[in-house]
C-alpha cells in the first residue's frame, strides 16, 4: 500500500475507527484521540500491513490496543493540601479518665510507669521499696483500676478484660 492509498483510506476509515471504539465503550473525545493515534501509528508502520483491503481492520486493532495500554498505565495527579481540623487526642482523654478513677497512690504509680516511662528500679527508689514490691504495687493498682472500669461499663469480650488485667 502506498502512502497516497493510506491517506485515502484514512479519509474514509477514520470515522469507522471512531465508531468502532465507541461501540467498545470508549466515550467521545477519548475515542477520537485513540483513533487518531492509531492511524498515525499505522502510517509509521505501513510496511507491516499485509493486505491493503484490511487497512481499516488493522488500524482498528491498533486503536483498541493503544486504548487498552493507556488504561493499564497509572494516572498520577498532584495532591492538594487541604486544611484539616485538629482531631481530639482520645488517648489523652482516656488516660485522664482512667487516672481520675485512681486514688492518689495508684495514680502516682501508673503515671510514673506509663506516662513518665520510668523503669521499675527508678520507681522502687522513689517509693523507698524493693523492685519486687514496686512491681506488686503497680500490679495491684492496675487491677484496681481494671475492676473500676469493668464496673463503670461492661466489657463486651472476655478476652479484652484479660488483656487489661495483665
């Protein structure tokens, strides 16, 4: 097929290719763009065309393959920064409520261990007791708080109440 014959085939076959792509679910401008790209690709590789009678069918298959390859490529869009309202610190609220349920000695022990991050040896030194005694006091404080929490609201799963008492 010569370039002139291909040009004439384009004039009659372009609308056929757009219609073919539209029948495959490709809408409006996307069908026109894919058809145009396919006819250009066919022009660039005209030597691969085996039969001049099948030029429209050949270009239609090129168009469909081009559109499918376009769909497989990820589309990246730049993200815009949107102002976000600050979220409440639920952990802080929960820990305040839990510490509010404690007596002063329990509050001091739990705050030293969990909020201040002190080691058992440091807590024992501040309490004026052995490390074992400090561990037992912290365990008792945790159990007492757990018991108060369970009375305040029922725990839905038994496995959760075991995890809190540990």
